[in-house]
């Protein structure tokens, strides 16, 4: 699907489409994977959960490579999340 437009253009000089700049900017950002008004904490949640699942380079999750139990890993990631959240709210 093409870019959003207010009035579709036609072929030929002087017959370009009319666009809403704000809508066009959001459309371009979304194509690059950037969601300008998204909650940054949601992306942080995904990244922290990714730490649990990703290969740390030795064929198993990095937390296992470091010898952390699931309970310790959970506690550590919860603590990291809460510290980041506090920093975003200006209470670090």
C-alpha cells in the first residue's frame, strides 16, 4: 500500500497528490519500524524477555551460561525493569 494522501495525484506535471504531512511522517516512521507514540516500557519488556530466550553464544540462554536459576533471573530482570521505569518517571 502506498503513502497516505488527502487527494490522489495523476500522471503528469502539476498533478501530484496532496498529502497531510503529519500522516505521511507517521507512515514513513512505521515503515522503518518506529512507532513515535509507543510506550518505551513495552519495548523494554520485550527486550528483557528476549534475554531469557536468546542464545548467549554457547547454545543456551545467557542467564544459564552465567549459572543463574530461573528464580534469580526473574528477580534480576524484575529489578532491572523497575529501575528503568523509575528512571523514565524521574524517580531514579
